[in-house]
C-alpha cells in the first residue's frame, strides 16, 4: 500500500492521538520516564512505537477532526497512558520509602546525597532500595508488560472514546495502599533487627555503665541495619514480583482488559 503526501497529512491528527496516549505513559512510567535516559532517545522510542501501532488503530479515529477536537481528545488520551505509568511509578516509590524508613531507623537519614535525576536530596538507603527493585522490574520484563497494557487499551478504549470515571481514582488509591504496604514489609526486617539491637544495647549499658554506649551503639546499629538490609533485599524477589503482578492485574482490570495476560516473567 502506497501512501501519498496528501494521505500522510490527513493521517497526522489520528497519529497525534495515538502519540498522546503513549506520551502520557512515557512521561511518568518507570524506566520510560527516567531522566537518566536522554530525552531524544525516549522520544524516538515513543515515535517508533506510535508509528507501528498507528496502522492498526487509525480506523478508530473520525475522518474529519478539528484542531480543538484533537487537543481536547489528546488530553483524554494522555490521561489513559499517564494513569498506567503513574500506577507503576507509585509502587516503585513505595520501595524507596521503605529504604528511607530503614535509613531513618539506622541513623543514616542525615547522610543524604544529591539526586541529579530529580534535582533534590535523596536518602542513600532509599536509592539503594529503589535501584535494586528497578533492576528486578526490568529483569522480570515489567517494562514490556507495562507497554503491552497500554497498547492493549486500544482494543477496549478506541481513540476519542475515553470517559473519566471513578475506576481511575480507585486504581490510584489501591496502588498507594499497595505501595505503602510493600514499603513497610521491605523495612520490617531491619526495623525488627534494630529494635532487638536497641534492647540488647540497653541491657549492656546497665551492666557496663562506663562504656560510651552512644558512640558504640551508633556503629553497631549501622552495621546491623546494612547487614540485615542486604539479606532482606536478596530475598525480596517474590515479594516485589507479586506486588508488580498484582499491580498489572489491577491496571488491566481497571481498563477492562484481561487481568491474566500480564506478560510478566516469574
């Protein structure tokens, strides 16, 4: 099938709508929205994916569209992609919060570093947790499963047919709850270990009052926190993968997709 310049110009509004949905996803989704990846590279990926999916969904768009219709419809299209990407980003932020809780309990919260990707101060332990679980997300194919969920929405939500309802709000609330629970579960082993350490140091200070328990206790708490955190992170694969699996199922169910076809590698 040959395309003339006139046909390409007529297809630009429909292509823009396809691009809007993918762009909303790429702005906030894990990995795709990371500022560590150059903007040109991320933009090129989205443009190519939009060009690949456009011939399959171009028939959904009206034949004649005004600029106002494209802009207003583009906002709805971006909301679809942004809701999916934001839901998964919230889950990864929960992992970082768990790391911040560990750092605070161990007394490492003062040792923060500057995060150039987000232009703000960041907890060292929180960054370790976030980077580790992001790598697990990539190894499990979460980036492919997330993109597949966005592409599958074209089968149930045609172009310019999105209607905002409470399912999006409920999805974000459930993801916030899941992220909070996962963060607490990630921080629980270190919190319990530090509680037992503090109890043991309390008994030690009673039996040996001449010991400077503050200086010695700080070093012990840091060593215990880092040791238990390394062991906990090495064994949290099932916890995190189950959380990602449940998140993808919630996302697909919220948009009327088959929740069992997550495409996640377990």
